[in-house]
């Protein structure tokens, strides 16, 4: 898939893409929660505070998926039994 990010081995990596997207979404939510409202012309956008527990859970799942997948792939390729 062309839209997926590539890892350090220059291979497309779904877990790395998922981790990067979750980081960007979480960062965007935190930035928006810094403002009570945003007015553009006659349009007023109101934001609620970000739930830190939800954001932490989202990031933890994304990054742990990436780290576990990366670690198990490295172990599988460097194992002397293979």
C-alpha cells in the first residue's frame, strides 16, 4: 500500500503507520484542548478538555504494538535457530 509509512528497513509497516497516526491525532487533541473556543468569522468552534486517560491508553496501545512487532521481528531475523 502506497499510503503506509516505511520503517528503518525501508519496508512498509502498518504498526509504524498506526503509531504515527495515533501520535498525530493525540497531539492534535491535546493542542485543541488548550483552547476553549476558536472563532473564524461568524463560526465559533468550541472544544472540550482532552481526557488524558483516554489519550494515554490510545498512545500506549499504538506504541506497544509497534515496539512488540519490531522487537519480535528483530528476534526472528537474528535468532541462531532459524
